[in-house]
């Protein structure tokens, strides 16, 4: 499936988010165009800065939760130690959960507080890669460069078979769509052209000899917008060969390592031989190596993003660390507790409003068309729905007002055993009889 079709689709979350990020990338390109600058590496760097700034509130929230969690952990571990070996005792497990909930309540937080920022950021990160990996789908000026050669190619007889063979021979990670209308097919051809390396552009002239001039012109333009320092082409993967492009994987690994060290400097670290400490140590060693491997095998534009992202995150993290150092943990706990109390208060009011509206709706349904004295019946039903009302004993006894034992038995001052729905059917039946 071609990337252009994916990026322009309205998939559940990532599609719309990618479209929003695409507007940012388009705006960056238009802004740079005002100064005659046309360079994808610069677009990516500015794009990375803007997106990380937009994610800053979530980043700070996540950092605060991590710091708060480090304070809570000793108490949680004490509870877990207390009930260690009692996993088969259901009552003990319930008591353990109750004590854990009480600890979180004391600090005004919850086990899921740190999940929300991550859940919000995940689709953004996936969408971000989609935008970077297929910039022509979002930047109209870049799209036009590829369209200038895509249209002539589509005018060649058997172009689809030629492109598919070229994709197979060169192992390009894309497919060509030939159905869905001219625009869809053109987008697919643009996807294909955007993924070509500098050598593949040269090879393309050999399979479309009649378009040598158009392909050459487009290739030169694409080379200019994809150029980076030391002649690195952003669509070429550095690979396992000696070249200036190897600087990108090296920088990706180094900047990733520095970023993680700065992150750890602002957070209390797990101590002892617990699993958290072991996991943290393993991740610290693996993540820079993973960065090096992927940026070796993926187009250099992805590596540029990884480097830029690590640099920007490092700068932001230094600022956040200074901010958190000046933040009193006790004040943070007090603020969390106050927020939690307000949430509970609002939740209580909301539940009360829902109950009141449900009560009002039920009474309206029961008596809106009735020729009965609705004020008396409403008063009685209000007390029936809310049996705790102090006015219950003063309500009017409907059945003693001549309604022929409407609810099946005399009201003895307690709530009838029949359901409200059943009583509603009786009232409706009574009304129907009185209309005849």
C-alpha cells in the first residue's frame, strides 16, 4: 500500500494527526520559501523543534509523575513485601489493593496518571514519522517537483509494468496503484519517485529513455532539496560502507546517549537489585545502539530527524530539570490532593445531577399525559424513588385517593416492591381506561 494513500486516509487516529502535523510542515516550507530556502533537512529540523514544543506540557506532566512515583515507590514496595507469598489468598489480595489505593489517594495520584501523556504522544510520534517519510504528501511545493516527472511517466505506454519491475529489481519499499482515478495513480507514482536514491534516479532514465531530459531536471532539483552537509543525500541510506553519511548514525547514537543521561539526571534512580534498576540499565545501553542500527538502514532523512529530536529533547530536558529542582515535592503533593478532591467533588455533583434528571425524566414520562392530580402523584413518586427523604411520611397516599388500588395494594408507608417501570405501565393503563 502506498504511503501517500495512507497519509491522506482518515484512519482512526494516526491519519488525522498526520494531517494536522502536515499543515505544520507545509507552513514551515512556505515560511522558508519566503527567503528562497528549499531544503528538506531544514524543514525536518524546524518541524522537530515545533512538535517538541507543542508536546512540552505532556512532557512536563510525565516528568512530574515520574518524580512523584519515585516518592511513592518505597511505600508501595513495603505493602507488596507485606503481602508477599499470599497471591492465593483472595482476602489478602483485596486488602493489599485497598492499601495501595490508599497510598495513591494520599499523594493525590493514581497508577494510570503517567499513562495518559504516553497514550497521547504515541499516535503523534507515529504520525510524525509518516509525515517525514513522505513529505510530498503534505508539502505542495515538493509535490509539484515530483509531479512534473510523474505526469510524463504516466503518459508512457506500459509505464505501470515498467515501474513495478523497477521496484522489484531495486527492492524499493513501495507498491504502485493503478486503480482509483488519475489523482490516486499520480500520488502513487509520486510515492515511488520520492523513495528513489540518487543512483536510482540515474537508472530510471534507462527504463524511460524518452523522458531523459525531464527525469534529469527533476533529479537535479530533488538532489538540491535533499542535500545535506558533505554531499549527503537525505533519501540515501548510509548503509554499511565508508562514507560521510556514516556521521548520521554516529550522531544518532551519541545524541541519544546524551539525551538519556540528561533525562536520568533529573529523576531519582531505582536502587538495589530490583527489576526496575536492571531494566533501566539495559535500556540505557540498548537505545543508542538501536538508534545506530536503524539510522544505518533507513534513509538519511529519518536519521536527521533522530539526531534533531535528541538534540531538542536534551535542551528541553535541561530546562525541565532546572524547573523541577525548584519545585517543592510537598507542594506538588498538596496540589495533587487538592485537584483530586475537586475531581471527586465535581463527580459527586455530576452524579447527583444525573440522578435528579433521571428522576425528573421518569416522573415526566409517568404523568405528562395523565388527567390525575400530577402534583400529588409526583410528590409520592419522588419519595418512592428516594426512600431516604424525610418528607416520605407526609406524601399523599395515591391508592387512598380513589384510584382503585392502582399499584396492587395499599401504601403502608414503605416503598412498593414493584419496579418503577411496572408502576409506569399501571399508570398508563389507568390513563387509557379513563380516556374511554
